[in-house]
């Protein structure tokens, strides 16, 4: 029998949501109903994985069982499916292989890991399935669940070739991960976006807004950075879903740092790695950095995945002239955009840059930030595991 690792390794170059029309038939009607009732679906432009992992840690602290499905992984495929029970994932590979044969299809990597996670959830009597969407929501693989609980983390321009170039288009794609929503949890968004949600998305029982929740706890939003907002969003979700728990008990639960998201890997000089890969993510990262460290002479080491809206990110970065730019050398990580393409954009703006390696980032004597792709961060982590 094929094992989990070998099955997924054969899927590395099999990508996309190309089999969405088939996926619901992988489950029985009863299974789909259970998934809909017990899944916490997480959508948004940034902060999905952090929110999912925070929710998982809070549930664990309350002795609730869960499976969490997140993506992408940094350096180990097992990061995509985590649980607080032991599971033999190998037993589900035969289900997938039979499904592919019966329908004459080849499942993609994301599709395969999602289906394994969902099947494992159903077969092991877990309390909650925490499920992070991939791209968008409406046409995402995870939309087959049609979850009654949806969490919206943030909204920004990303994957515009697929989701659209307007915020209203992207909101529509994200929220419509399910047409069966009972409760929509919304993070702190632009007031304009909140008004759009309130006026155009009201076909469910209740919407719960993080700004209202923070106000009820006398917490000032202005004092919080992005990762704090993700934490309080997670707190709000668990506080609302599970009855008869005290807020003080929730806040006493220890939450692990989510690796690869604003992770300080060295203190002197300060070195930060972050998987920020769109304009909103980079803007949040640099704002948080400047609030904490001021205007140091900082080097930015950049490496982007192919298909990203690099022009929009570069336009943001070149406004901040205090940063020294380094482009990570070609063939450093999976599906990397070539430095020539990024360099051409910088040349148009007369912005100087160097071609550098991950080793040079490590040895650099200036304060430094490595960003642009979670695959880049994963490669850095692989090379620096102690």
C-alpha cells in the first residue's frame, strides 16, 4: 500500500482546484452534513494560518479535539494536517486512489491533503475541523464543505487574476466559501468593507465583529499589531462557539508562536523572516517593524513566487527609500520568480539592488528582513534547522 509521504510526493507537480465538481462525491450526504456543522472555515487575504493555529491551541487548552488543515507548509508536509489525537493517515490513501480511478481524474496536492484531512476528521470523532481555504473561497477546494461557521481574517488585493481586481470582487469570493453560513466572524477591517458586508451579506443568522468584541473587553484596537488581531479573532471565535467558558480562562491558555510569520530569528543584529507575499502583508510587516524598531538602516531580502502581483509590492517598497534591497538569487526555492523580472521593475524606478543568497542574509551585519514567499521562508528554515 502506498504511504502518505510517497503519495503526496507524487503530487508535487499536480496543482490547482481542477476537480472541484467531483469532490463532494468523495463524501456521503451524512458526512457532508457533519462537516458543515463541525467545520470552522477560515478565509481571508492574510492571517489565515495564524488564526487557524491559534484556534487549535485554544481548543486544545479547553480539552476539545480537533484536526487543523492549513497551507502551505514551510518544510514538512505534515504541517498541513495537525491534530491532538494520533492518526494513521496511510489508511486514507486507498480511498483517494480508488476515487481517482472511479472518476478518471488526478487529484492535485492541495485537493489530496484536504480530502485526507476531512476523511480523518470524520473517522476519528473529533470535535472540530479547522479548515483554511486555499485561494479565495467560492471556487476553492474547501468550499465543498459549505460550512456553517466562517471566519474572515482580512481583505486585500492578491491573486487578482483569479479573484478580481476590486475589493468587492474579493469579498464576494471569500465570503461565498459557503452558501450555508450560520455565523460569520469578521476581523477588524476598513470601515468601508464592514459596511459592504453589513449591507450585502446578511443571509445568515449572525455576524460577529472583532471591533465590537474588543470594545466589550475594553481593549484598544490602536494598541494591537496584526498578529494580536489574529489572536483576538481566534479568541472571539472560540469564546462564541463554546458555551460556559470564562474569558479569563481562555486568555490563560498558552498560544505558540506561528513559525514563519513575523519570526525574529536573531536579536543582534535583528533578523526577521516573514511569509508576507502580497501588498497588504508587506505593508503590515513593514509598519509593525517600523513601530517596533524605528528607522534603522535595514536590508530587505526579497524572493517571490511566480504569479504574484510583484509590481504592486515593489511600488510600496520603493516609497520607503530607507531600505536597502537584495533579491534572493535564482533557483533558491520552489516556483521562484526570476530575479530578472523583479530587477526590471526596480530598474524602471532607478532603485539600486543586489543579488544575494540566503547565506548572505544569515551573515549580514545590518538589521535584515527576509520576505516574499512562504516557500522562501520554508527553504530558509530547512537550511537552518538546529
